[in-house]
């Protein structure tokens, strides 16, 4: 697998990941860790997690509901965690929310923690959805 471009998982693996994600997110002991701010990010950029959540008027609970409603057709690819080699991969999705495409990058960190690195409007068009 190429660390920069990522890998397209099989349809079955995407469905399995989404089922696992749903099981964890519906467990009250599971923590959804939303990375709201990233290093070297421009706070006035509308395509940040914080600004997207503000624009959508979304709380953590709203974001959780969007994650629970992800479908295999929203899947784009899977990429390695370059900062933590050997840890679980990030899964990337694009979901239409209120007529805008939202880029979602997350991973299951452990049985009780989901790390959401990105939840923001896309800065560019992504057409390649393998299971759309």
C-alpha cells in the first residue's frame, strides 16, 4: 500500500468497518475524540473542522449521528497513519450534508475510542468513490 495515495478496501471490508464503527459509537463507554484544531491551520479557513461544525450548527452529538449514517457509497479510501506507524489506518469518506460535501477522516483507535481527524467541507471536488 502506498502511504501517500492510500488503498481502496474491498466492499466487504468497508461494510465491516462501518458495522464496527456503528457498534462502538452506540456503546456509551465509547469516546468520540474530535480533533477540532490542527497545527498550522488558518482559523479563518471555512474548510476546518471547527468552522464547518459552526456553519452546520453541529454539536458532537450531531457529528456522531452523521458518522452513524455513513454508507459504503460515501467511502473514498484508507490511508496509513504517518505519525503513528503501526497504529490503525484512517478511513476517508465524503458525505453530502446540507447540500455540501464534507470530508471525513477517522479511525477506530481502540474499542472505546474513535479518533475523528477531519470533519470539514471539501476544498476540492472528489469524484472517485469506488462504491457509489
